């Protein structure tokens, strides 16, 4: 059904797109994801609320939640997969 070269090509496409998606997730999460500080616990969190009270925003874009980071990283991984599939 498939020859060895074709299977290896699919493995490389899947691995490359997965790696780029994971790297994008890490990069976006570390640079632009909205992070809050919980004074009571003395630590950073991605949750904007604790016990019904808003937490202080420390850095990141207001709309760049963890869910948005995951969405963008998935889109990057998918796009890389498409681009790699176009290579001869």
C-alpha cells in the first residue's frame, strides 16, 4: 500500500509539524501569554481570578490566554505540516 520512502516522508512531516507546534507553544507562552500574580500564594498563575477576586496582571497581552496560545500553536503546527507536504 505504502512504500518505505513514503512512510518516512509522513513521519518527517508529522514530526516536523509537531515539533514546530510545541516550540510555538513554548515561545508564545513565555513571551506574550497573559500572566497574573497571586499575592496570597506569592506566585504567578494563568488564572485571572482567585476566590472570586481578580488578580493583578503582570505581563502578556490581555487577550492571549492559555487557550489562545494553544490555538495559535496548533495553527502553526498545522501550517508547517501543510508546507512540508508541498515539498517534493
